C-alpha cells in the first residue's frame, strides 16, 4: 500500500473509531514497547510435535455449506495418536468412526489426521497449521487435503468450541 | 559472483528471449510486496489485501456467525463492505482496515454497521496461506500494555 494511501486509510479508521489523541499516542508507544509479548502459539504443519491436546469439541467446516461439530476422544491407551470421533449436525450424529493423528516428525514430515468413518472410506488431511496453547490444547486447526506433491493450502478449519 | 554467473548461465540455458526475461522481472517486482505464508504477529502485518472472503466470526463466542468482507474496487486493502450473517443477515456495513502503519503502529480492523457505531479491534496476529489469503485473523484488545487476542475470524471460503 503506498504511504499516502496508508496514511489516509489510517486517518479514516481512527476517525471512525473515535479514538482520542491520547489513546493514539498510547497505542504508538505500546507498539514500540519491547514488553509487547503476544502469545503466538501457531505451529505450521512441520512444527506440530504433539497432538495430545486434540481431544474436545470443534466447529468443523469440511462441508462449507453445512458447518458441523466434531468431537475427538482419545482411547485411553493411545492418547495423542488414536481414538474415536463423531460429527454432528445439532444433536444428530451424521458420521462416527475412528481417527488417527500423527504429529510431524514421527515418520512423516507434516502432521496428519486420518478419519475412518464406520463403513466408509478413510479421509486423510494434512494439519496445515494449528494454534496450540501452552498446556497443549489445540484451539484452531487448518486442514488441507492430502496430496503427495505441491503446496499445502488449507481448505477448511476446526475451531475449538468454548 | 557465483549467483550472477549462475543466473546468467541459467537464463542462457533456458533460451529465454530478452522480452520474456523483462516480463519475468516485472512480474517479480509486482509481487514483491506480497507476504510469506504462515503466522504473522501484531507487528508483522504489512498488508491486509488477503482479507476478502467469508470467515467464521467468534465475536460472540456463544453465537458463531459468518462474516463476508468485500473490498471496494478503489479501496483494496483498506475499505469495503461486510455482511454478518447467521443464516440470515444480522448486520451489514462498512469495514475499514489498516496494516502496520506509522500513526499507531498496530494493524486495525473496524466495523461500522449501517446506522450504527463503529467497533474496532487491533489485529493481534494472522495466518496467511500460500495463495496470500488470510486464513485466520486474530482480533485483540489491550489489557494493560499487553495486546491479547479476544477472538478469531477463521476463513470459510
């Protein structure tokens, strides 16, 4: 963006927000402050070294026209690698089965998620990226279709429900 | 030394006509402002041109909605229209956004509903994909001198 356009756009946004001159100055000082330590937590497909925090409920947008919820539950002996899942539309389960997940490095360079629905063909996704909290809880996963070559482009997401 | 020699060797081997080389150079220069894919922290948001599209919108964590951003054709990167829906349209208006900038440093996104008051958030981070699209936009608030993420917008389409 050209400098003059950036300046104009910033002025217009600040006018719209109604921020005071003091608040603008404070923002400017904070942006320059070395104390600014936002929690990053994002891991790319090759950086996901553990998926023990995967269990839980997520919004699941594999079908863009029908966003559903998915619940992952690890089996007791395979926490971090295998368990069962259920995809629901409201209270109605539309798909159930087993899943396996692989962090990067354990025989694969990228993190992978395998869904095997009961009586259906397995679907494989690359975990293209994930926000993972300090306690290992996965909050957002970006999922890409598996292919053996080419770029990893997220197709949909799983977002942890509160 | 070696890079220049290798480039010349490569171009010679490729037998590209000079005008093709010039066109490639122009294409490279035109795409230079684009950003690398991956995570970008709050002080690493040089452009928001990858914003257009639909996102899951978690402003109210108990009522997840879908927001669609479309830049005005003459204001790509900083202003356009948005529609917030939950099966039906619940809000629409004008959005403004700025990347990191000299005035306040932080990138911001503001929504001004038609006939309503502006809500604005500093952008605490984003994830971009290899197509330069924003995959996740983290919207924050200041707690003391800390910028913390309050909610995320996660791309649908």
